[in-house]
């Protein structure tokens, strides 16, 4: 039984039970992953999962029930379980189902070609071969993964809302190890796009060079330096601290952004966007997890906090409109999450940022983000690696040092932005940024 047939049965049963307010949310996800190592395919997996969650108002309370079965008997059971759940609730919640008749934007995500499993295996082996040929120092222990994922989301409710959208993503993830016998280094890259259109040789050479450039790394002297954070490093940090812009966290006392709308929270050059229609994204969405129309908005504009991210519940509490940032899963509650969330790029190349830094440190990777970064206070202390910047040029590699500071203070210390914005698998991204000064703990 397909979702549409199941939905009709659920809605008919809900009406028969006397319910007038209800909503059915559906997710279907199919993925294929192939891994290669040592010249052969060493991993293969495929999945195709679907589930649905019913919310209904019964006895003044909202009840929930979910299922991964799509049968006539389960449609009846789903309604009964949701009603039973509502009757068991003691806390009253506001009825917040998306109204009908709203206008939604049009999505046009970057297309990804459909490739057969056989072709996917062939391309993965070709990728591994290109990696082994990229440099004589590339170790046989290098490996590569390829993944293709397709998602479909539907939301229907008793207010006449009927929504559906799908997207497909694909990526190669080469992990290259290089060694000269005395020292070993490694690097990886997540390359999004149609697998049959990615330049495998170029990708292999790029990752191999990234690993080779890290060899011979020393430890920098401790001190305060101008700092360039690569787009990968800045994206990683933004991913952790994006939670501070959730109105849900702010209302629960878990964000320093609480009541800061309209005030300056970053340098003038910093604009942070939440754009569900971002042109270079493989994942776009015209509606959020509650069916609210999404929209493009500046969260921070020229350093000023313009808005937090809202669901219907947080918006009602704050007396504003939802920003279309409700997120959910079939078996998880509604939360507030960003869509395509990124720092607007500047015009400088990374090399121009190095020139502006003069003598400083380039950080290309940060580790321990979940243990060493606190999005509530903004404090961070992160194990890092990268390169020295000397005389405005990228110089020798360095590792095993820590950068420490406060993310919200750092936003005010950004003096220039790179033009190299990239969005990752999660839809988070940033360009390289130049920070006027930060503490580096090395030797």
C-alpha cells in the first residue's frame, strides 16, 4: 500500500472516530553506499525505509503515534493509539496545525543523476584507482566511499494542507593516507554531485595534495595571532554554534541570543543566512516539519541579529510569525533547526586573507567540537591543525595546538571574509574568515 492510500484510510478513520484536527507526516528514505579498499569493493549496503506519524487533538490534548507499517489494519490502529496517547497526556498544549490556503515557494535543487548500482561500483573502483595513482606516497590503506540518498517527505492535515517534496544527494568520500616510511598523514573530502560527472582524477589529486601538505608539521609557539579559519574549519564551528539561534533554546535559557534581536552581535561584515532555497544546494524545501511555508531570511545582517529561528510553538510564545524552521522525524518531537544555514561569503580569495593576516595561523581542521565547544556560553577550546602564515603567505604545516576563545566574541573580531563558501551534507557552510586575534596554545 502506498502512502496516499494509507493516508486516505487514516483520515477516514479519524473522521469516523469524531476527530476534527489531525495531521499525518510521512518520510521515506532510500540509500545505497559502496566502499572500496585494497583494489576491491569491501562494503555494500542499501536501505529503503518509510514511516508515518499521526498527531491529533483529542479531549483537549495532542496525541501522537507512529508506524512503519502501511496496511488497512494499521491505519485503524494508528488512530486509536494516537487517541489513547492524547487521553494519557496531563499537560495541555496549544493546537498548532498549519492552516490551509497558504502560498509556498518553488524549489529547484541541484539535480543529481540516477546511476545504477553496477555503475556506482564501477565508479567507486575507478575513484580508488585514481587515488592510488595520485602520488607514489599514497598508501594502499587509503579507501573511498560513495553514497546516493533519496528522500521524500509528505504532510497532510485536516485543514486541507497537502504537501510533498523529494530530493536526491550523492557524494564521493575519498580518504587518502600518505606515507614516506617515517611519517604518515591523511586527508579526506566530501565531494557532492552526480557521481558520473565528478572529475575523479582531479578529486584524487586534490585530496592527496591536502594530505601531503600536512607532512612535516611542527607545533607553533603559544601566543595571540591573527587567525584564518578555512571554510571547512569555520563550517564545523558554525555547525555547533548554530543551536544558539534557535528560539526554542533561547526560550529555554540555553542561548545568549535571547532578547538580542535588533542588537549588534557580530562584525559589520558578517551576514548569516538561513535559505531553504539556496541555489547551490541539493536539498531545498518549500515547507518545514509543520507545513509552514519556508522563506529566505538573514538571521544576522551586517552584524545585527534580525531574527531567531522559530517553529509555530516558539513563534506563538514570542508573539511573532514562524520562520518555517520546524524540524521533525517520524519518531522524534518537533524541534527548531536551520535549513541551509551559512555565513555570506566575501570577495577575498584565501590567499588575500593570508596577505591581510600578515603573520598568523591558518586553521584547516578543528577537533573535539562536542566536548570542547559550548554553544550556550560560546566558549571553545579546540585541538587544531593547519599552517603558519608568514609575510602574508601560507607557510609550514603545524599541528597539535589548541585555539581557545568565545565564538560570540569571535564573530565581532572577523575582519574579512573569503569567497570560498561551500555547503556540506548537512546544509551548513561558511567561507574562510580572518579573525583579528585569537589565543593559540602550542609549545
